[in-house]
C-alpha cells in the first residue's frame, strides 16, 4: 500500500511544474500520471486513476481537514463505490483525514 500526504504532493507538483518540463514530481512513479484538480474530490479521483493505471490496488492518502470535508468524502465514496472500497478516519493529532482506497 502506498501512503501519501496529499498536501505535500500537491505542493511538490506545483513547485516542480514551475521548475521542470518533464518528469516532474514525485518519488512514487505513478504520480507522474496524476494531474491535480482545484476540486479536491476530482483531484483524489485523478490520483486513484493514476494509481490504478500503475496496478496499485490500495492507496492511503492523508488530507488536511482544511482541504476536504465529510460531504466531499461522501462524494468520493459515491464516485468510487462500484469497484473501490473507501474508508476514512479523522486523525486529530495531524488534523487530517486518513483516506484509504482499495480495489474490490
């Protein structure tokens, strides 16, 4: 399972986009396929799609509670419900949601 901090990856993507033409971003190779979206739900869906293309069947993403709320997490769950299990918990120490997505 890959464990990703969403905010760190988003910042890395934005910084690398300004500094590099190709091969920007990420120690996890599959994230080269990821394109963030201003809408956090779409952005996480894009991240899952990139992971799926790399044949990754389980992904854990930490997302700061300032970036996503429970309504958006429910939307994410609904979009993926046909072939992905989505679980999330709130980590009070890190003030983030830990979102785990796994292929069914």
